[in-house]
């Protein structure tokens, strides 16, 4: 992630209204923020992120506005003044606090604007728009003054009351107006980098939440951590086999399963948002940073531009257009396009010399493999990070060597996939030389595609992934059916869903009764099957998934509650974004032991609770007791009891439990009792 | 491939932390997390089976309420493996340590989390050392029941199994914090205080981008802790976890001592303060000496080239007020405060019905009005039959019909609870025979019966701490500005981007289309899609 704003970078411009504009900073253009002013893009290029700029008035000599960096002390002036006031005065009256506010920012102008942003009044000036004025009763004014929990309103009141012109008219309907503390204030903006956190928040709150399945910041955190997504090791690129053009698939590099490390599997129906978040955690979303100041300069100079242009004609499609900034960026004006075009931000770097047709560009480590249900994955949001998976000749990007994609067909029935199952064309060097360039190009393209598809499909099917992360609209049960066998032992699974129902249905596949029935050998279909066969369990109605393949199944959700922190006015925000809460299913891939495994617990169960509707007398007659999970033990016990009569007793100690792995921590029996008591009430 | 059974000393231990790259199988010397039950996790350092250990002929053994697990059965197996309990030969040990074992069972998680380590320390009695590799470790015999799972260490499982020395930051909080403070591969992160190391383990995973070679800047955590025992304990852990070259722990009071390492800047860009008074440490985390900005000798611990992101973690609102005030005065921007509420859900089957199998999870009352009606009707019919019969055969009856109905109903209710499986309501109550549960009347196996429901965990954490976030942009001097201005001079005629008026937008689109003609079909389609989107966005994208 760069700390200086680079040419053509996608950035967020945070405006005084609280909204953010996401746009690309194209050199030698004018950026218009509408009523917040316009300024030359070059004035923010090469400057650091997170600074707040103010658009200055044009001077008589120049035909553009310059920018001023607003120091933090000025940004916080109001709050600091209030704080000082509060400190000096234990119970400050609202009125006096306002006096302080105004004196603290003395010399500045206050403006009152209506909903459309038209200035209605300015401190120390005439009322501009009489028609906008509405009368307010004296009571309303008094109430506004009393309210005092909103700095803006306080100051508006203050402003109105102090304003002679307004005095006559009594005053305004405050709800209709917004205070902008100064005319200058209106024209402030802050530039924030487009990283996963800031972009996702914008997409969620201002753009289109459904596109990213309502993924909140909390969910990125949970999914990323529970999925254990992190940097998966130094790049390891397979040696180029240097196959000759007359050699076929037998010269493709074989998969070296032991070299495959730090690989995560993902299913992403969030247009690439999930992939971006994972790539960020793996360190493959942003280009490597060099000396930024120098890099941005060279690009800026005329020679650099020239160089780029001469390079591009050899490339085709998107990449070619991207070289031409003027043309490539003709569309994204006005608003942010849904699919921003990729632009090489790192043009200085040369495209790595291409290897032979069968060379595999992917690293064997630190990779992200996505499985998609359409023939091309939808990763359109990655364009904000200058990555376009559809571009044939992509400028350098870390995702190029670390993002692998394949379809469900390629994963499950590769023999039906044309690009996997059609052998690569071969031709002798002489033959090739006799062809037209376009035919030659086609020939190489086919061979390259074959080798890559072959590599991706075979390496994915080799399994041993370090984790699985999903944010998909597909049924998670069907996803797990085919991906569980691909996970290495102990690998985490983290599945996001905007609603809890699909995850509950998934968790139910691993319920204690299911597992108990499965491990007790009561499922005829499993009898005589090896562990490997059971790992690839096809699923049936009663057992959609092999219930022993996951451990520690949990469903959780997190919600951040935002607070306003101001002197004497600290409280949670009154409203926040609603909609989907978002839930995460987590578990670890288990490697079940061969044969029947009985669980046990060396302790006596505490008395069952009344909500279980069993009489005490009957409980006592039950010979064996189990450790209890508040929810799950009921059913588990039932199965066990049931089994106790159909199977020979296995646990001679008389202290067996059907499944200890899902039972509660029995270290706190008192706590459990309490809980049960509560249920009863 | 790595199931080497030979004893390995620490120096030979794998270089890469098992937290970062556990490998496919468990290894001697590595930390592993034993999952006893869903929320009962126990850390253990796997030891080579070199002769008797602590009185066990099988070498080191983990005892749990689910059975005994010799380390030898847990080494060289794939992570995630289900491990069967073993019949261990307690031999001489049995009596000696019985009391201790009992204690650990009773105390549950806390006790068992440390018990393995205690044993480790006891182990080196001369006799055992002399036995060395020649002493045949007793062959392990599988027990008839009991099992656990063995998991690779991750910050998540470590957080819920680590030996607590302090309050710790749990996954819902740290996952959000790390996301917000932009802790990523390559970041340098400052943390204080280290406490029990929960946050440290999560943050090192976030910033890790390889082990540093001499003089190389790599992602790293600089952690500070002024409590001496905690400092030593954590240093030991970091070493055991092969994280010592990625987490640099310093024993220091950061309020007074600040965050420099040997007088040099760690150049951090992410900061997490879990301290009682974060505002007392904040002045160190500036770009310049806050008391004297001209002070040339003052060294900032922050990366001068990057924005810094901070999070402070405080349970009380008063702490927040002070922290936020200090942040404002020190020039931090984007100050934001949130608290995280996390909830866990359990799923279960809610089984309600008169005809469901009988067991404790089932609510044997009517599932719906129809079922209630059917039952009432049946009782009524039976009563009539019974009454008619009684009238015929028994004239001694007292004729109190109401009383009879009540008596019947009482019996019914009792019977109904006891016997769900029968379609017919039986008045005579017999103890339920297990066979009747075999096939529930619903025809469904138990695990599919009833409605799938979710409900929250019985106890929820409603407050952990308040999280205050802020950003400190990098310093930007007039010289910096002059250099940037020279590199990016403002040139003449300029195209307007951003908010442009309708006419200009239309004109551009027209030009766009003209350029597009003649391009490949695919490109054309892409552009059409883009235009559609732009048009749609144009309507909504006006800056408010
Ligand atoms: C709540 S604990 C931190 C827990 C830690 N975040 C974790 O997740 O395990 C707070 C720690 O800060 C340490 N501490 C308090 N004041 C300190 C200071 N001035 N300098 C360094 N450490 C301090 C305490 O000793 C304590 O261990």
C-alpha cells in the first residue's frame, strides 16, 4: 500500500457532507467536487493520504484553485475549545459553550445552507435567500437552545440569534438547514487510500451493499482470522520445462504436491471483495513498494509517458487502452464506474519475459484458488486495485502469480471441460515459421492455456489446502461436499452468510445425533468403506455430508456499535446501518480415526433440567450418564440410549458419552444448572 | 516425511513457527492444541517418547477426562486427527500423582491447561535421563473408548487455550482491530502491554511476510510489557513458538520509557494499546516532540513515510474520553470509537409433538391445533366407550362422570409424556420399552426430526472494551510540498473529472462511442455494459 497518492490511483475523497467519492486521480485533469470546488488533480498527486485539503479561491493570476493543507488543530478546534470550556466549568450551560466555540474559531465565517447546499445565510452578512426562510415559534427556538446535544444545531441557534437580519424574522426551521461552519469548511476534503477496509465500507454504506453480500468490516475480520488467512510463504515458481513446440502434454510439469503450501480455497460471490480481502491478508493485493517519490516522478515526466506508449502497441485489448490514459478513462467521469478499467500503476516495471508455452506463472505457495460457477469468475471489484482477470496481457500485478481460478466443472468433471481435456496443439519449428503471425499467436495461446488449466485443475484436485473461505449465494452444504476432501487436516473453514439460515442448516449436518449415528456404524451405506472413501462421501438425504469431517462447528456474528465521543455528549450513535447482520460458520477439518470410536467422560452427569420433560425417576433408572451440552446432549443421549439396546455395551466403565467433542465444558456444572433453571422459568 | 521420532532439541526445531506454517503432520517439539470438547482446548508441547516419563512407561502422557493420551500417539499424525485414548501403564506413578490428577480433573480447563507443563518440568529425574533411548518406551495399547482431536496452533485456538496471566483480547475484538489498523503483511506494529500474548499472536500472523534476514525490513511486532514475570513468561512462549524473531518483546514501562528500541525507531505504522492509561503513552507516538517540535534529537517510533493507525482498548468510558482528547491534541484525525458485540449461536432441533419419539429433548405436547383436537377427540371417545361399558357391567359406579373424565385426563397426560411413539393413546401406563424409540412415528431419523432452530449461547459478553481508532498522517513539510509541486506541475487545459455537468457527460459519451466502433465485439459489449452502469450511477452518484 502506497502512502503517497500516485498517478491513476483509485482513491476515496471524503467530503464535508460525510459522503465519500471514489475516483481515479488521473494526471493533468481537473477534479471537480461539484459545490465543494474544483482543483487540478496534480495538486494532490505525490501528496500523502489522510491529509485534509481545502480548496482555495482562485487568485486573479491563476485560472484554477490551489489547495491548502488543513492542520489537525484546525479540524479539532471546536471540540478542543469545548473541552477546555468543560474543564474550566463543571456544568457548562449550552449557551456559554457556544460562545467558546465561536470565539475559538474567530475570524472564520459561518454559513447556513439548505438541503440543496445553497447558502442561505452567512455570519455578518445579509440574508441571501429570503424565500428559504421559514418562521419558527419562540417555543421552538427555546427548545433548540435547550437540546444542546448537537454541536451543529447549537451553533446554528447561536448564529441565527446573533444575526440581525434573522432576528427580525425570528428564525428558521432548523431541521431544514445544515450549518457549515465556514465557507472554507465547505470546501474541504480528505484523500483516503482505497484499501479493503475503506473500499468495503464505501461499497456497503454508499454504493451497493448487495454487491458484496452486505459484508461488514466485522465480517472481514472474523472470516479472515477464523479462516487463518495469512502470508503463505515465499514465492516458489516452478522451473520452466522449456518444452519445444512439437512436444505435447507429456512435457507439462508434474504437480509437486509437497511443494504446494500456504494455499487457500475460496468461493466468492461478492464480485471479488472477498478475494481482495484475502489477498490483502496474504500480501498479494498491492504492488511492491519502491521509493515512491521517485516512482511517481518518472511517470509524470513526458519521457515516461512516451515510454509507456511505445510499449503498449505490442499488447492488445485492455492493456493497450490502458496505456492511453485519455481514452481509457473517458468513461469513469461523473461517478464511479462499476468496472473501473485497470491501469498499470507500476508501468516502470517491465512485464516479466514470458517463458515457454508450458511455463507455469503461478507460485506454488501463498496462493488463492477460487472456484466459480460461471465460465469466467466475476471479480470486477478487483479493478479498483488495477487487476483485471480478463485482460490478456496484464501489466504486472501480484495477483497474477497468486490467484488461480477454475470452474466447478473443471474441479469435478475436468474430462468434460474443453480447455482441460483437449490436448495442446504441436508443430515443428519449421511449420510454425511458415505460419502467419496470427495463427502462430493462436497456437501459442492454446498451448499456454492448456498448461495453465492443467496445472490449476490438477493442483487443486491434489488438495491439501490450508483453509477454505466462502462468501457465496450457493448452498454451503453443496460447497463443502466437494471442498472438504480438498482441505488438509486441521485446516479451518470460515463461511460467511448474510443470513443465519443456510449456516444453521450446514451446522445441522454435523449435529451430535448425526455424528453419533454415523460413528456407531448404524449407517448401512458407510459399512465397509475406507476412510478415504468416506472422505469423498457423496451425501444422501440423511447425511448430506460426512459429519465427522469437521470439528468445532460454531456460528457467530459480531456487530460494531459506533459512539460519538464529545465533551459532555458521549453516547452511541442514534442510528446505524441495518440490513443483514452477517454470520460466520467456523470449524476445522478433522481426520477421523479408522473404525468405531467411542467417546467417554469420566464424571457423572448433573441432574437433567425440567425443560427436558423427563421425570426424575426415569433419569435415575438410566444406567449411564453423559456430560451435557445445553442444547445438544438431549438428542445425543437419545441416540446413545437407543443404541444401548441394539448394540452390545462397549463401555464397560459405564461412563460413556456418545460424543464428547461437542459437549459442554463440564468444568462448570453449577453454571449449567443455573442455565437450565433459567430456561425453566 | 517429518514424523521423525528422534528427540529434538530446541535449536533443531523447525524454524518457521507452527502458527505460521504447521506443516501437514504433527512434529516433536511443536506446540499442538488438543481439542477435548468443542470449547475445551488444551495446549501441549509434543515430546519425543524417550523412555519412561513421569512414571509412565509410555513416555509423556496427557490425561484428560476423556482418557489418557501418550504423546507418542500424537506425533507424526496429520493435523486434525482424531486420537484414541490409550490404556496407559501408570506403574509407580499411579499412587504418587493420583491426587494431582484428580485435582486437574476437578478444576477443569484452567488446571488442565497447565498440567502438562508441570509434568514437563518434573520429568528430568536422573533415572529417566539415563534410560535415554535405550529404555524401550512401552508400546501403547488403545483404550476401548475416549478420543480427542489434535489441532494445529492458530491465534484463535491459542487465545482460548493460553495460560491466562491477564485479561486478554479475544478473536471478535482483535480480528476487527487488526482489520481497522491495517495490520498487513509487512507492517510494523507496536503493542503494549503484551499481557498474556493473545493479541501478539494474532498480530504477528497479520504482519508476517517471512522471517527477516540480516538488515531486512519485514513485518514485525514490537511488544512492551512492564510486569517482569509476564515479560519472562511471554519471552519463553515466543521462543517455544518460534516467534521470537518476529515479535520483539521489551521489558519497559511505556508511559515513561516510550517505544524506541535501543534509541532507534521501530518505524511502526500500526499501534495497539491495551493499557490502563493509553493517553499517558500517546505523546511518545508523535511525529515530533510534542513539547518542542523543533527538537532535532527527538526520535519518533513511527514510520516517517506512512500514515499511522492506532487502536486503544479500554473498558471504561472515562478512559475513552481522556484518550480521545489526547489524540485530538496530538494531531490524530479520523477519530472513531466503537465497541464490538459478538454472539455465538447453537443450532438444534426443536421437537414438539405427541407422536414423536420419547426422549428428553422432546416436548411431548401437541404440535398444532389439529394434533390437540385429535387427541381430545380420542379421549372423549374412549371415555364414552368406557362409560358405556361401565354402565353395562358395573352398577356400583357413583355416576360422577366429571370425576371420571378428570381421572382419565390425568392419566393421559402422564402417559402422553412417557410414551410418544404410539399413535393410540393408551390409558394404562407401562414403562417405555426402548424398542418403541427405534423408528419415530414421524418416520424420520432423530436427527432430522423437528424444526431446525438457532439460539444464542446461554451467557453473552455484553461488553469487552471500547475501541478508539485514529489515524496520524505522515508529516508534510513545506519542502516536501515544494518537491511534490515540482514533480506534478499544474499544466494548462484540463479535462474535468469527478462531478461534471450533464452536457459535458453526454458529449463524452458520444466521443466514447465513436472511438469504440471498430473494436472487437467483446470490447464493445464490455463498454455497453459500462455505459449502462455509468448512466445508472449518474443518476444516483450526485454528491449530496
Ligand atoms: C490487559 S493486559 C494486555 C493483554 C493483551 N492485550 C493480551 O491480549 O494478552 C495489560 C498489560 O499491560 C501491562 N502494562 C500496564 N501498564 C504498562 C506500562 N506502563 N508499560 C508497559 N506495560 C504496561 C500490564 O502489565 C498488563 O500485562
